[in-house]
C-alpha cells in the first residue's frame, strides 16, 4: 500500500492539449451579490430627510412663482412665513407619526381618529392665524379682516392638513411593512441557519457510526491496520468538529478531508488480489493551485463518497469507486461524479446522508444546483453540480 493520502489521488490538469483553454470566470460571475447601501447610508433617517426636502422644495417653487413671472412680485416676509408654515406642517405630520404606534397599532381606532380630528382643527386655526399675522392675503393691495381669512382659507387648510395626515399615515404604514419584512427575512435566515446546522450535525453521528463499524471489523481480525484507522478517524473528526464550522471552506481543505476518508476506507478493502492500492480512482481536473481559492460549504462532497462505500461492492475490480472532481470551463461550476459497482447484498443506495445532502443543497443553492442519480442493477452513479465562490 502506498504511503499517505497521495496514493489515492490521480490528479491532473486536463486541457493542456486542448485547443480551448480552461477559462475561470471572474468573481462577479461566480458570486452575484445583491447591491446594498453602505452601512452609514442605511443608518440615515431617510423618511425625515425626505419630508424636510419636500417642504423646502415646495417653498422654493412658491418663491419662484412670487418673482413676478406668473403672479405679481411679492417678497415681503416670504421666508419667515414659509419657515413658520413648515413648522406647523411638520407638527401635524409628526403628531400623526407619534399617535400611530400608541393608538392605531394597538387597535384604539376611535381615540386615534378623534385626536387626529382635533389636531387637524388646531392646524387650520394656527395656519389661518399665521396668515393673518403676516398679512398674507391682500385684495388690490388692501389688507383683509380675520373673518375673510377664515372664510377663504379654512377649506384650503383643511385639505392641506388632510393631505399631510394621509402622507404621514401611509409612510408610517410603509415603514411598518418594511420593518416587518426585514424581521421576517431575519427569522427565515435564522431558521435556515439552524436547519443547516442541524443537518450538518446529523452527518457527524451518521459518519461516525459507519466508520466505527469498519474499525470494529478490523479489530475482530486483529488487523495491524486498526491503529492507523483510529488515527485517520481522529483526523476526520477533528475536521468535522472544529475546522468545518465556517459557512464556506477552501476546496483544498475539502479535498484533504476526502483523501483522509479514502485512506481510511482503503484499509478495509480486500487485499487478496494484491491490487487494493489501485481500487480507488480519484481524479481532479483542476488548474494548478485553484483549489486554494475556490470556496464551498463544508461536508458537501463526503456524503456521496460515503454512500459509495456503504452500498458499493468492495470486491469490484479494477476500481471499487471512481471519483472525478472538475471545474467546468464555461460557467465555473464545480462537478463531482462518484461511480461504484452495486453490491447485491446491500440495500437500496441512499439513506440519511444522501437525504440530508439533498436538503442542504435546497437551502444553500435553491434552483442553482443539480444532483443527478443514475442507477441500475450493476452500477450506481451520482453527479453533483454546484456553483463555487472565489476567496
């Protein structure tokens, strides 16, 4: 038997003799991140900034109208009156803004509508009073009495106040909907993370159970390979418990994990024919060094290999299992193919490991992966296709 895990790997770079070289897509092709605002921009009070901008835009438009283009030129006390009017408009806007969480969202609709009515009346009274104080309305240059202001402006200010309240109300509802949507998405993400963690943790006892059975079989026959099997198992468990806690790990780390697993499995292959060293064929069609920059979720490839040894014919020759790991030259997706001969004594291939893998793929790559199973009475083959990220 060859030393170390290199005895199990036949790795080469296919494409050197081809007229079309292997092209690795750039990071934007592999990972399509949704554009997001910077953190400082997300913390800005956009609703309140928008409200202030709307008020000053209306003031600017009114000031332009008063420059004598469409109406007679009027410049006396314009900006003091405009700023005071902005304060009253803002008071009504934020009056409803503060009432909504205290009354409307708690179902106290009658009290809410009553206070809004009182606020609207107070707004109209104050706006009419400000207009009268600044002598805003003149007829042929003559000032008008207070009752004229009340008669002419009450309907206008009622409509203006109603529009301000409606604007505040619907902006408040939109804010509530957005916060609820973000909260729901956060809960969904937390649920997915919890489910993924549970699925990953289920791999550990499932894998440990199968491997301990293999080591038990070696100890029954007092095999000198048993100590090495225990050492390999310790390396595998160290990776699964400590080194695979990240969401993404380098492909090279996953390959090393597979090599340790294959070394452990080779210890239990029949050696009577003398060709057990060649019974595992692992080919990597990857550009040199690329495995250290490609990222994928941990423990994604192992269930397919484990399934092959669990249900495969370990006496099959020339190969018990054939593994091919390649990077597609067109779309940059990772393809992993596992083939093995089916043992007539085993049950139908599948089980907990493969079922968990399907669920993990649905959560990690919804609509962006492929897991194709081809089976007959003699051979079982699985081909996994997933997108990869670049570190």
